[in-house]
């Protein structure tokens, strides 16, 4: 089997797995174009509107927490198939109800799928990818996430043009949520054609199956070396299926867990999902109409996609830490500037430049590189449990930020004191914290095998 075939197989497997990332972005951002109509349709307060936008994140937390168990028990591929099924059921269910509680139920159900896929797609890719290009291939998952976000922005805009505001309040938002059924079905059927993770197969004692998978993605010499390295790593802890939470408190491993949680939390508290979920509402409050706001939101998605591509090209060349530090600094400058613009009530067109600058720096750093680090910093024996906890922390703070932003923006006390600047200044400060954290604490994992992570933390 030639190198071209190996490369094609690896690329194909990666692209199928990244559809989980696409649905992650699609599902979480679909609410951005629909939330205004949902608020009117169900007569929601600001607090209830925040819950409508963020309730899926409760499911994401649950999905991330159970993902570690189900992927160890049933395998990475089977767990992703389950997530795809949840995406489909949620898409259809969210489009139909006239009762707010039923809408919430289906959104949370979809969130469980997002939580599972958000952990397993990068993890599965990392376990399939050769170490020299692992950063790039795992970054494809983030590219798929932002492409999913951009795609639903276009879909939302197209659907909104099919009728007036009354039609959108009655029917438009339903089509927006229901449209997710198409990529969900595609994800499910394409997953049937990809192999199981070789590391999971070895963990379950199915060495011959693992060898065949490795030979599909690398030549016989490399596959033999990889097989030996995986065996050696897993031998130290016997069987990964016996891993318990107690293993996480071992020397070095607990530090790795805390760093993973820190990366997850800082990715969220720097404010990215404020723009991904509420961009049309933010632009409308700047004085733009709904059509213009949705177009500006598409521009945000396009910038997100472009700079994610730049991150993919550079993450294996320059390393993880430099991108994280530079991105955090740029995000902080832009977010603090947005806060000052809000404070002085100056919402001219140049404000869009700072918003796009913030999105660009995020897409270059905390967006893709956080997922690369989370997928690779943990040793084989505790990866599923540790990653599950770190991703659950990420979704928890995603929920907190998404729920509190409309409350802060709607607070009369905060608006009298800060004129709408408070949340943006808060997120800007968190960007500075992210810069310090990544500069001083996060290790560089560029070019290391997954089986070398034990040695990294022992040092």
C-alpha cells in the first residue's frame, strides 16, 4: 500500500470524524439567528431568553461527562454514532413544539450529542493521526466547527429571507433548527465506513484488528512501531478499562488534569460564545436591522473560518504555546476596546473591526489549539476520563457565560454604571489571565507521540 493511499485513508477518516465538529458548531450556533423569533414566539423574558439560548449547554455538560465512560466501554466510533442519532432527533424535535418546555427538552437532547462529539471527535482523530501531523489533523475538527457555524449563519440568513418578521416568528425559526437533520444523517451514515480507534482496540485486547487499522494509515514499519509503543504505554496500567477517577490524583497526572480544565475554562470565559450565539442581537442593538445584522454575522463566521485555516497551517510549525499567547493578547486588546466603545456609546462601523479582530485572534489560538492540547496532553491510560472532565468544565462555563451575558446586558444597575461595557471588560481581563496561564503553565507538546505524555508529566 503506497504512501498516497495511507494519506488518503487518514484524511478521509479525519474528515468523517470532523463532521462531529461541524454538527457541534451548527447545533450551538443555530440559535443565533433564531433566538429573537423564539423569544417573541414564546413571549420570553431576558432571563428565559438566555436559558433558551444556553439550555443545550446543560446537555453538553452531561454529554461530556458520560462520553468518557461510553467511549471506553463501547468504543469511539460507536459513541460517535450515538451522538449522530441524538443530533438528528434533536433537530426534528426542536422544530416542532409549540410548548416551550418541549423545545427545551429537545435542545438539551441535542446538547448531549454535542457534548459527546466535542470530546470524541478530536480524541478519535488524535488516536488515528501520525504524530508529525497530529496538530494539523486535530485542528481540522476546529475548522469543521467554525465551518458549521458559518454554514448555519448562511442557512439562517436564507431562511429569514423567505418571509417577513411575522413568518419568521411563526415558521422561520422552526426551519432553522430542523435543517440540522440533513448533516446529522450524513454524519451517521459516513461513520459506518471508518475504522475503530486502534488504541481502543488494543485496550480491549483486539491487537490484530488494531494492526490492520494502523496499516491502513501508515506503512508496515511505522505501524509496527506504533503498535509497540501503544502496547508499551498501556502495559504500565494493564487495561485502560479499569481506570478510575483515583488515577487522576497520581503525581503529575493531577497537574495535567488541572491544566486541561484551565484551558477549557479560559477558552469560554474570554467571551467567544457571546459573539457566536448573540451576534445578530448585538448588531441589532448597534442600530442595524435584522438583515444587516445577519450579514455582519456571516462576516464574523467567515473571519473565524479564515483564521482557523491559518492556525491549522501553523500549529505544527510554530508550536502550541506561541499561538495561544499571541492570540490571548490580541483578544484582550480587542475585547477591552469593544468595552470602551460601549462605555462611550460609540458604535460606529469601526467597532466591527475590533469584533472581527477578536474573532480572528480566537480562531488563531484558543479556538483550535485548545482542542489540540486537550486531545494530546493526557497519557493513554487516563485520556478518556481526564478529557471528559476537562470538556465538561468547558461546557459548564460556556453555559455560565451564555446565560449571564443577556442578564448583564439587561441589568439596569450595570448599564447605569458601565453603559453596557461591563461584560466586555470582564472578558478582556480573562484574556489577560489566559495569556499568563499559557505562557507560564501550559507545556509545549509539538511533535510528541501520545505515548510520550507520561514522561512529559513525570518531568
